[in-house]
C-alpha cells in the first residue's frame, strides 16, 4: 500500500531559525498537502501542491512538489513560538484515500 | 467562522455505553469523512460518505457506524466503546472525491473521546 515517510519526527529549534521537513513516498502522488495541527485541534491546511516541480509559498512557509512526484518538502523561515505544532504531509493518487505522513513535532524555544 | 463544526469537543462515556459524535458543515461539500487519531499518530480514515453513498474502510471495526441524514450533517456512532476507542475523532469534508479536483479536505476541530 501507499506509505509516506516523514522526517524528522521532531525538531527543537530557537525562535528565528529556519526549519525544513520532508516527505517521501514509495508511490507517485498527484497531490501533496501540508497540514498543521495544534494540540487539541484539527489539522489546518497550509499549502496544497498539484504539479511536479511546483513551488508555493504561504507567508513564511514554502513547499515544493518534487520532480519525481515521490517527495515534497516544507520550509518555515524565521520561526516564531506560534509555529509550534505537528506538521503532517499528506497526498493521494487519483481516486485513492488521503495518505498521511507520521508528522513532524515542532518545538520553538523563545 | 468555523466551516466544519464538531460537537461536542470533549465526550466522556462509559465502557460499553453507546455514544454519538456530531459533525456539521457549511461548505455544502459532497464528501464527509470520519477519522480516528490516537496520540502522536496520523489520522486514520474510518469511512466516508459521497453524498448518500457510504464507503467503509476494510479495517474499520463493526463497532463504528455512521449516518448522514442530509448534506450538512454526519454522525459517528460507537455502539459499544472500549478502552481502545479513546481517541480524537476528526470530521473532514471535501467538495469532491480524492483525485477528481476540488478534493482538498477541510477538518473540524475534533472531538476528544474518553472511555471510563
């Protein structure tokens, strides 16, 4: 079945640092999504990617859809304390269920 | 304003006592999903409705049922909750099915279920 490997599992950084996390899959995906989930809340969509090579920004966040269609990364620049949460990548092939990565737990120290 | 609304936010039930979780949406989306999420894990899809068509995941226990009386509402029924069913339950909606365009899933804030 489809699997998404997300890394790193956790990150502890200082406020102001840049962050990078990525996802790789064993299958080719047609869509990559990045969600953020804060404690006790549901996932919130950050960025959606639809085309291989696509690079999209949302404020301090930047994500790219890998050329091979088997990977994606998310960068956060100049981190702030409210960036704390779990970041999930997710993707699907045509007609298939949404597959989630295992998440990256981000901690930002003021 | 919240577009996918889950009630209650926190639910406590007793072992074996049926419980119903509620989800409503103001997006007029065709597809509604229920996920189970345990601590520090990714959400796991239980089932989804495309309009009135119900689609159960193969590994979803029979203990979990769902109803969708109209476009706006969807319910998750747990017939006999066990201790292992304690989790966050997430509802999501999308305009279309995965891979068909308009398939971005929007999540509610979740219901945290405790089983005593």
